[in-house]
C-alpha cells in the first residue's frame, strides 16, 4: 500500500519509492502465504479423515478466507463508481459488468474492463492479480504435499527448479506478447517463493536460526543480497532474484519472532491485512477521480483503508471463518 500511495499521490521523490521497494510486498506475501498455508494443510492432514475429505476441507477453508470479503469489496467498488458519478461518463453494457464480476469472483482478478481505463490510475484494483496466483498455489498444494511432504530433497529440488523459472522471468521475460504477459500472471514465476515459505514451515530449524540472529545481522544480510541482486541485473521490487528472496525470507522470519511476537499480541488475534490489501486501490482510485491528491489524498486513503479493513474483518472475514467445517 505504501508504494502505491507514494507513487499515485506524488508525495515523494523517486528515491523514496526505490527505498520502499527494498522490501517488496508481493514476495513477502507469497513467502508468508507458503509458510502459513503449509502449516494449515499439515494440521488438516493430521485429522483422521479420508484424503478427499481433507482436500475438500482445505479448499473450503481457503474459499472462506478469500471470497466473502472479496465479494463485498467488489460490490462496494462497483457501487462507488455509480455514487461518484463515473459511470455516467462511460459507455458500457451489462455484459461488461457481468464479465468484470465473473473475472473478479473467480480466478481472473487481473482482468479490468475497458470502461475503467479513465478511472484513477486506469486499473481500479490492480493489486488483485496476486489472488489469482495465490489460488493456483492452493490448487497445487495437495499435490505438493503428496510429492514432497516427507522428502526434504524433493522440496529443495522444487524450490531450485521454480527459482530458475523465476530467474528467467525476472531477467528475460519481455512481456511483449500476450503469452509472456500471461506467464507473469501465472504461478510459474512465483511458485518458488511460495515453496520457499513452505520449505521453511516444514523445517522449523530455519526459523530457530532466524530467531537466534540479531535483527541487525538479518538486515545486513538482506542489504548485501540486494546489492548482489542489482549487480546481477535484477531489479528492486518484486523481481529481485533468488539471493534477494532468500535474504528477505530470513528477515521476515526474524521480524515474526522479534520481541517475542508483541505485534501479534497487540492485534489480539485480529487480521486486518487482507482488508487493507483489497480495499486500498479502489480507495486511492476514488480519491484520484475526485481530484484529491498529494498529502491530503495519502492521509485520507490511509484512514479510509483502515476503516474498511476493520469493518471487513469484524463483519465479513471473521464471521465467514466461523463457517469452517468442524
């Protein structure tokens, strides 16, 4: 959110954007997801149920986490387009809206209809492309668990193979054709980061090592890895390469254990991250459409996003999670 806010509201110099990109959100998201989702599947696998029942349970848990809040966000976003008067300025059909709804509420969240190109930055909720990738990870996880759940060597091999694919994507994918663009929106370039999180989850010694190191040490390792990545022609941000991802994973694990998890204690079991993720861009775009810019726009977007995230968690996400299979 911070990068989008700084860029779209023009409140800082490019060097500040580069500094924010030093800790890119997408790799952190995929790594943490791999770590937590693997542990979730392990808990499900320990249940005395058939394999089919376990898989259905896993998919139902993931669906309840993703789709109720996403559905409300889509409804709010669509309503805001009418309430702010944007739709009055556009030519569109009910089919256009239906196609957008189907794409958003299935696995094609990267799709944006043509009538939205003049709204805000031109992509009303561009961050949602990662949901489609994440859903592909979920579909692959049962196969991953069967193939490498008890084999450290197999897991390492998969991490290596998919990190090679990521390296090709970061250095050589020009995105000049539709096929190359689709590859970037698929699981292929990103599965290695998810696998790295899963590998760390099934090898808790890695977390113990990260916990034992000082924060300064982990930050220094990360800084060296970033410099090495830049020297190898990787970029700051989401496409930082294997060394950057590995050091970032170490830093994330350290921060998770920093000061004995006081942040988790402060939040008291509440998880506002998903609400922040799905609402910040529709809010930023709405403010830009209204002409609210600079510091005023940034501050307003922070407040509105926080309110939306709190409401989403308490009134949609948390109740939905109570519907999990017993």
